[in-house]
C-alpha cells in the first residue's frame, strides 16, 4: 500500500502534500487486528536511476534460493514451516537469550505491540535465524524482525 493518499510520504525526490491528519485517516483504514495478521510490512523506497542502471554486486537469485531452500529444510525437520508454527511451540522453537529478551521486551513496550504481533516477530526472527544458519535466535535476529513491522511503529499513529 502507499504510505499516504498521494504516495509520496517519505519520498526523497517528491514532495508529499498530505497533512498528518490525512495520513492518519488513510492509515487508520487498516485495522490493528488485520495488521497483526500480516507477518511483514516494510517501506520500499523508490530506487534511484543510477542504482537501476549500475552494476549489481548483490547475492544472486541462485544463492538466495539455496539459502531459502536450506532454511525451509531446517523448518521441515521441526515438522512445520515457521509461519505455521503452532502457538504452543513458539516458546520452545523461539527461545531467546537475555539480550534477545530485552530487545523484544523493549520493542513490545515501545511499540505497544499486541500478543499476536509479538508471536509474529518471534516467527520471523526464527526464519531470519534459519537463513543465517543459526541454531538459536539472537538479539540481531529480533531487531531485524522488528524492523519488518513498520506499520506498528509509533510514528504512524
């Protein structure tokens, strides 16, 4: 979805003419319970022309596919993919160390996250850890997962 009715809020090259009230009403059309059911919501800025035409040194699609297939295989050994992880298994499969606990607690408190959003963050963090070939979830995995919850952030409300 667009960040505002005109689509230019936070665009570095074009000016948004929407007022904060208009943006608030626009974003308010999506209910919190609906947003809670979406695992990842991120802002995708426009790509500058030079980047579109420049040489890419990023991971290839084949390399990404290999990492994803390895992560899915790891998840299959648990008996389900992370997105379908039963609630009763979240604590066992998404155990956190003290730093991870503090990171998640801070995010939940600062962003006023629901229990459902908390669980979604843990499942996404588990997937990030799987892609990282990590046996456990660390604070950096939690922090990255929280970054994928942009519509939960307080500046939208």
